[in-house]
């Protein structure tokens, strides 16, 4: 079993406090985040943005693998995952939408079927307890 971790430290109240997050690899180290960045659009990172990046990365790797299992090599996969946080009844992530453009040699039906399989099959998609949608196109 592979185990990876991220960590966070928060100090203060939700609105006036501030946190710092880090990743096991050290790529993220004491990166600041706070209420304004998450809920008011201030510059900086937030949990939804990080989940979106993780989802896009995981999807891209899954699609590459699914294609490779069929003898197809993707020349490029661009993915963006937009995470929707609903605040109407407490904060809850309600949707993740993938926008994907990818290039690979193969017939369109096979390539799009691989993208559809990666949409629900990547480990981050499986982790998210929300609606997951996708717009995919060949580029």
C-alpha cells in the first residue's frame, strides 16, 4: 500500500486566523492559506484549488494508463478540474467538473471511451463524494 500525506496547521478563528500547509515531498512547504483566499477570492491557495489540481493530475495519469493498456500513447493530456463549494447549507463540495483536451493516435470512439473510464476510474474521482462531470475533446 502506498501512503502519502499532506499536513496543515491552523491558528485563530475561521475569519481572522491563518493556516500553513505542507506536503510530504516538500514541494509545498508552509504555504499560507486563510479565509479570504478560500471564500473571498484573495490571492493564494485554498483546499478546493488543491483538490482540483490533484483531481486533474490523477485523471491525466489514469487516462494515460487506460490508453497505454490499449497500446495507445497519449502525446498530450491537458486537464482542469473545477471544484464547486456550496455554502447554502454549510460548506459542502457538491461537484467536480473536468475540462479535458488530449491528443493520441486512435479512433475517436476508443479515445473518448478511455476518457470516460478515467473520469470515474481515477482514484481521486472515486474519493470525491459529489457529482463529477466532464467535457472532453481531442486536440
